[in-house]
């Protein structure tokens, strides 16, 4: 999970910065995360724990429930996990801007009607 911090930051960089992708994004992510790697690790650990708790709480015993109950529980588990995953990526975007601000880089926001 410690390497996941750089991986997720590289994903955010490749989306936000249009000219930076691939290995270049990984290099930039490694340099950008230097002071905040523990924050990213904690964020990844927290989201992993929450997703595991959600998955285990909607787990149904195979012999005691009907097929429709299994489908409904699976749907809600997937929906909540997708919600946590969305918040996870949004949190990494906030971490990206905090890392840029900490290192003194100027934050450029492009206003676009595409999104």
C-alpha cells in the first residue's frame, strides 16, 4: 500500500496535467509526494479498511438467504464501495493540490466546459 500512494498520485497527475502521463507522471508523483507520503498512506489505509468493513457487513451466509437477498446485498455493497472509491480519488486530488502548495509550485486551474 505504500507504493499505492505514488501510483494514485500519478493517476491524478495524468488526469489534471494534460502534458504529463506514463512514466513521467510517476516521476513527478514521487517528487511531489515526498513530504506528504504518510498522509497518502494513511488515506489509502483508511479507505481500504472502510471498503473491507463494507464488504464484510453485506456478506450473506450462502445457505440461509435467497438469491434475491444475495443480489440486493451485493448491489448495496458494490454501491457503497464505489462511493468510497470516488471519495478516495477526490481525496487524492486534494492531496495533490496540497503537495503542490507545500513545495511552492503554482497551482494552475484550467476552466473547461468538457467536464
